[in-house]
C-alpha cells in the first residue's frame, strides 16, 4: 500500500499545531509550512518542493530550508509551482530585501545555483522515481492548485486550501484510482461568509460538497483547521459525519495510506 506522511496539517500556527506540509517521498514534499521542525536533520534530503499557492502558511519554511541546507547541497533545491505562484515567491520573499535570491547564488564549489524554479501547468503529470504528480485546479486564490499523487496504481488527492469546487469532485468521480482525499475545513459552519470570502470550507459546506461525490469507496481526511476553532471544528466534523471510510482529522506525523 502507498503512503504519504503529514508534516503539518493546520491552517494557522499555534502550540502543537503545525502549518501545512506533506512528505510524498524521502526527497519530495508538497508545501513548506513545517519542514524544519518535522524533518529534523532529514530536511537536508529534500530536493523537490511542490507548492500549491503562495500563502505564507504554505511557504514559510522555504527560506530557512535553503539557508539551513545551503552548504550541504550539491544540486539545487527545486521549487515547482504555477508561474504566478513562483513569481509571488520571487517578487515578495526571495527578492534580496526579505531574503536573498538563492536562484542567483551558486552552491559552494559548484556551477549550480542554490534554487531552481520549475513551472508546472494544470493537468500535466510529472513522473519521478517513486511517484507521479499532477496539479489540478481548486478554488482558493487565482492561481492555487491541488495535487494528485500516484504511486503504483493508487492515487491520493490533496485539494490544498479550497472553497466549493465542482471540478475536484468530477475528478474523483471519473478517476477510480483516487482512493483518498485530503480536504480543507478551516472555519466552523456559522462562519460561512468568512469561509466564502477567504475561500475555505466549513463542515456544513463540505457536507454539501460530498453530495457531489458519486462513489462510496473514497476515504475523506480533513486538514487545515484554524487553531482558534479547533475544538468546535472537531465537534462539527464528527456531528456531520464527514470522515468517510475511516478518514481522520490529520495532524503532524500521521501516515496516510492510499
Ligand atoms: Zn492555508
Ligand atoms: Zn491559502
């Protein structure tokens, strides 16, 4: 059975609650909310970071990842993302003012630069030794995306931050290899306007979204709870019976099989 490891699963930073990151192979992660603390010295093995969007809770460890591992690297840290998101990272974070532009700085005794930005497009699959990965549209920022990770014949869909989105469910309904979904629930159901304005789901909205699921064999895991609302959200997630087929509310160090 294939698996990925959760390195952080919350939509805000608080004691014992880590920001969003998933490890999909020993050297590859999706998002960089919590790499340094979660991986310890293994962080030096990370060569590939796939980003879902440029919100800080998904990127915050990238500057420190590069800085901490710089002198150990023989090859660049590759950051994969849609053009707009890579531009946000280049223009607003790795811009010399906030943090050095490591895509201009050569590694020690090497012609390689420390960082390489690699543009990806929606619905184009990239193949690696241990997995395939495909960016798919979600409904959060103007350039955000989720990812489908495939290993052997099984796939998991990580929606990343999203509001209501027909195309995600269409994808799950039409691709029977997708056995498992990890989806965003950030705010309690009574904050529906806030959820709409910030493009996140509530338990009530996810309940409605699940009406679009035409399969009964998909496991639903939930992440991205806002720490302040954690206890209320847990109550609403259980009372709405959202964790289909033995899904769970994810936290750091969980192994998700699919
Ligand atoms: Zn987020
Ligand atoms: Zn976001």
